[in-house]
């Protein structure tokens, strides 16, 4: 394997790690909000209504909590 593809591979791995870190930080930030505040932050006219967003946020938080507990 030449140096160029290896460097590209390393750069790609680092970019994936950085993206995952940013994603996780965003999830953690949203989890600090109350469900009502998260609904207002996520609500967009034409999308799911606020009640559906609240349900989806609760389900998402519960699933991620189970995943973290299992890890």
C-alpha cells in the first residue's frame, strides 16, 4: 500500500471520529433540554406536529439510554 492511500484512509477515519464526536455532543445538548424545549427547537411547520415530536423525542431518549446502559 502506498503512502497516499494510507494517508487518505487515516484522514477518513479521523473525519468519521470527528463527525461522531459532534453528533454525540449534539445529542447530549438536546438531552439537557426539557422535552418541551426540545420540541420547540425541532418543530418546523409542515413537519410532525408537536405532540408527535414529543413522542419521538421520548422514544429516542429511552432507546439511547438503554443502549448506553448496555454498553
